[in-house]
């Protein structure tokens, strides 16, 4: 970790964030049902990304309860790739395909 001068400077905001409660695992998707979570896990498994399901834990307090109850977790090294895959895979049915046709 980088040392800061003793001038009373605080570390950047991202360094003060609360860590995820699941250690090396980070959330890539929040879902409402176990079936949806299993579908996402199967999809990520096809891309050789290991994943697991855990209860949803909000990082901030919200006034209204969240509509989801589960989250899909992957290792931090695979999180960026997994998020991109899940976001591309879960496009609405009427949205155009972002990939050009060959």
C-alpha cells in the first residue's frame, strides 16, 4: 500500500470502502429466484468461470426492500469478464444484438 505524507491526507475514497463479506468473491449479478441464479451459474460455467450463489447483502441501507434475494459471486480475477458476459447475455428480447453478423 502506498504511504501518504503526514499532512493529514486521507486515502482515496475507494480505499475506504467496506470490503465484501465473502472475502475473495465479488458479486456479478443480483437475482430474485434460485432458478435465475442457477441459469447464470450454468452460463458462466460454460465459459469456465467458477461461481456460487449467496444471499443478497446490500452494501448500503435502502428505504425500500430490494427486489432480489440472491447474488451470484465469482472470484475477483474473473469478475470483469463475468459481468460483461452476464450483461450481454441478459439483454431484453426486443433489444438489437450488439454483435455484428459475420
